[in-house]
C-alpha cells in the first residue's frame, strides 16, 4: 500500500476513544473492521465488525493505540473518508464522512457514489 493511501482515511479522537472502550470489553477482538457492502437505502452500506486478526492486504490505521482495518475492496469507496463516533439525541453510532458519496440515507449508514 502506498503511504498516500494510508493517510487517506482518518479516525477521529472520539471514534478512537469509543473503539478503545469497546475493545476493552471483548477479550478476543483486537481491531475494528470497517467495510463497504452492497445494499442499504442508497446502494452501499458501511459495516463495522470487531475482529481478532487482520488480513495481509488490509489497510491498517492506528490511532491512539487502537486499530481500524479496511479491506482492499472497500478502499476505493472510502478514499478520503473520516471515521467518527457521534453521540446525539437520536443515538450513538460510528459514522463515515465520505467525500465520494453523492447521496446518503438519513441514518448515515448507507450511501451512493
């Protein structure tokens, strides 16, 4: 992976803190995997999973001691994105601020390119 690509997806301080709290409660998980899959209201949706291992071709993002993984298939869809954690009146969730998305659903978990 190129250095430029590695710096292309970022994780906010809020997201890193929340990931650390979640991983502290799970003895088997070592990282948060963020991926893109077909489906959702707008065509694509984000998926968040706790995982124990990383694949050799994963993009590895380390922020404040926590690890976020993105698979190579999802990378083109997430280029330039920021992974954040939001806690507001409608609930708590990880959200991806994606500059490539041309539309998204109200809940922020699906998007179109």
